[in-house]
C-alpha cells in the first residue's frame, strides 16, 4: 500500500481575496467567554490514496459531528442535544472507520497555521 497522497500544492492555496471576504464585524455576535466551554477534536484518516475528516465539537448544551468522506458529494453533520452522546458516537464512528481499513493520520485539536 502506498502512503503518499496525490495532489498539487496549488490545490491547497486560497484565493487572493479569501481574507477580504471576512471582517471582524462578522464575528461580533460571538461571546468569547462561551468559546472556553467548547471542545473540539479532529481526526484525519487515510485509505487507498483518499483522505477523510471526522470532527466533533461539544459545548455545555450539545454537540455536533461532521464527516467529510471523499466518496460523498457533501459533508454530513449530525447534531446532538447531549455532548456525551456526540462524543460517544464520534468514538464509535472512528472505531468503525478503523475496522473498515481507514488509518488514523491525525487525532487531536484542529490544526491551524
């Protein structure tokens, strides 16, 4: 099995006007104190020259799981009222992916930079 991923470096670049699409006013409604209560975990998986993404975000009153599967046209998101249930289903989904031959490349906080 080959561990390399075929892509062109320019495929990962943003358009020149990407940063200009957002302003600080777009985020004024968010309370920074609420962000301290949010937990995020991201897993990047690899299989047969494909990359997939599995993320969970939980807060005091709920959570969400997002899956980006290269075989699907769109990402899928499941919303949970209970943050413990969201984490439980994230763990089950990650375990099932491993059983189906996906290799975990990264599992932790979202990468930035």
